[in-house]
């Protein structure tokens, strides 16, 4: 398979870093909004927080996550890094796919449903069992997602090699 040249790799790295910033920054922003939702004093505030969270998800997190996934795929296919040459890279792949699937199928539907509930019942959303269940799941799931994204950045920077092979001590 042909490999990218030095200039191509630099452009790809810039794109990968930008999309990683979008993904993590959006996740932190969304987490803060979800955390603030319980402090709303009016129906408009609750609805506004929920719409802001949905927009952050749709316009920042999703493009960032897809961008990271695609630029990572291009890195693996068109550079010497590959998919499985390093343990840290394999872990990043597993975590990236997990985060995309977790966000898409667990967190996303809850984020999309919250504004609908808030718009329909206003301030009573803060006592609605479905709304509160979603809020709890978003709080815990969002924190897990942010922690995993930070850990993936750690892996990218430090590239841990894992434990070296044990040598037999002959003394």
C-alpha cells in the first residue's frame, strides 16, 4: 500500500489534532452543560441548556469523533504506524470505536430526547423520571467518555511500550 509523504503526514496530523480537540472540547462542554441542567430556574433555561447540549453534540462532538476515526484510519493505512504494530495504538483503536459506538447508541439518543421532554413539560422535566434517568446516564456516561478521551491523548503523547520482556537473572 502506498505511504503518505512527510507533507501529507503533517497535514494529516494537523487534521487529526483539530478533530481530537473538537471531540474532547465538545465532550467537556457538553458535560458541563449536563451538570448545570439541575440548576435551571425556568422552563426556558432547562430547554436552552438541552438545546445547547444537542447542538454541541451535533455540530462539535460528532464531526470531531468522525474526523478522529477517519484521520486515524488514514494514518493506519497510509503510514508506517499500521493498526497493530504497537500495543498503545491497538488500545486507542479499541477505545475510539468504543467511544463512537457508546456515543452513537447510548448517549446520543438521550441527548436528542432531552430537549423534547423539556419543551413539552418545561420545569417539570426536573421531576420527570425519564428526563432524570437520561440526565443521570448522561452525567455518568459523559464523565466516562471524557476520561477515556483524555486517556487516549495520554497514549498518543507517551506511547507506552508496555512491560519489557523479563530477562532471566543469572546471578
